[in-house]
């Protein structure tokens, strides 16, 4: 009788453990744990991010100053984090501009930036516009507030 109970129990356990529903439940649980870890890691990275200013204008000024000094590494750190790090395309673009001798031109253009629209300040997002230059295109600078560290970051340029 004991052997039958043990064998029956083992069969039930094997069927339950290896059933599609059981595998799906385990996979769902594992994915949820990965998701929670990713969220915790991202929040930790956002809390540790200290590159930026207390206001959008301060962040823009810090960014322009770093470019003016030719410090592409520092300038790239004023961009918003993606997956816990600054997207490498920003650093690559700034290095390319430096190599091509275009940093001072960028500094000159960005120094013309004005709030857009001037009478609206978002709680967590802010925009500047660089009025159109001789090419006829305006440049928008979007900033967002890192709520975890309380600093403003450049979201796009």
C-alpha cells in the first residue's frame, strides 16, 4: 500500500510539475522576479545619478559649459539614463562633433536656447527652443526631471 501511495504521489507530482500550466506558472514567476530586479536596479541607478542641475536651465548651462571646455565625457552624463546608463549614441555623437571641430558651433547655437513655451513649466518635463538659424530649422531641447535624485536631465536634443 505504501509503495502504491508513493508511486501515485510521484506520478501526480511529475504530472503537476511538468504540466504546461505548471511550467507556465514557473516561467511567469521567474519573469516577474527578473522584472522586479530590473526595476530595483533602474531605481538604484536613477538615485545614484548626480549629473544635472536643480533646474532645467542649470542642467542646460552645465551641459553647454562642459561642451565649451571640450569635456565630451562630462557633457554626455547630462543626458537621461536609459536602462540605467546614458545611451552611448549621445557620447558617440558628441565625440564625432568634437573630432569634426563642431563643438564650439554647438555651444554657440545652444547658448541661444530659450524656454518653450516661455509661460509653461512642466512638473517633470521642460523644453527649450533654439530659434531657427540660417538653415531654417529650430532645435528643441527636451529635459525631464529625475524624480529619484531631483535633478534635470536632457532627454533629447
